[in-house]
C-alpha cells in the first residue's frame, strides 16, 4: 500500500477553515479533520486521498456546551462529553444515552458530534474496494439486491442507513445545525 502525502493546516477560525475547504477540487481534495475517527479509516481504505487536511481542533470555541437557552453543542464536543455532561444528561437524556452507546469508549473520547453526524456510511458495499473502482457497477447493482443492512423498505437503489447514533435523538428533539461556508456564509438547517 502506497502512502499518500498531504498538507496539514491548523485553522484558527471557522471562516478560515471554510475558505480552505472551498478550495477543494476533484483533483486536489481538501478535507476537514476533527476527531478523525472516520477520516483515518477512509484514508487507510483508499476511499479518500486528500491533498490537504484542515485541522478544526485548533479553532477556539467549537468544543463548548451551552445549556443556558436550550442546548447548543459545538461541532468539536466529544460524544463522551455529551454522555457525561450533567446538564445534558438531566435535560436531554435520549441524546446523552445515544452518545454513550455509540462505538467504544476509546472512540467516544475522540469522536466529535460534528464528525459523528457527517460520517460516511457503514455499508458493506461502500467500504469495499470494488465499489469505487472497476467493479463499481457490479457492486452497486448487487448492493441493491442485498440491502438488508441498508434500508428497511423495498428499495431498488443501494440505500444506506445513517451511521450516527446521536442523529436519531437530535432529530427527535427537532435539532438544527449551523453550517458555515458557501456563497451565503452560514445558514441554519433542521437535522431532519
């Protein structure tokens, strides 16, 4: 297996990170890195080969939990912190429990809520070498027939269920996310 070299940039603001990520092209992919749990797997499996990684952990304030007016979680808050924060546990038990049941304790200590919500699917076919390469058509069509781990209703496409455990609780709480970047700056969207 060949090692791909890449540039590492420590972003200091959300605006800087968004600007760096906006430079991404198909030939020169730029990818955000926070906890890095899913990213490292995708890089090891050859699914992603970024030319630049933008480290978000160096942006102050993205790891904050605010329970003063409802609940506000920074994208870098770890799943372990959501599980163990007394205010979150007292007011948002379903979210706290979901974060506490995601993955392993080691992963929850590093995995961020932002990364958990944005992680790639765990579909057997997506993670298979041939899905993205020469056998993509064959694997894609076979994936449509063998999708018992992907979707619960009749589906003629290779549909995959969302990989985030906390996402279900957040949708039940009618949560929204603030997205940064793009032509219009930041915007708020419902997680559902």
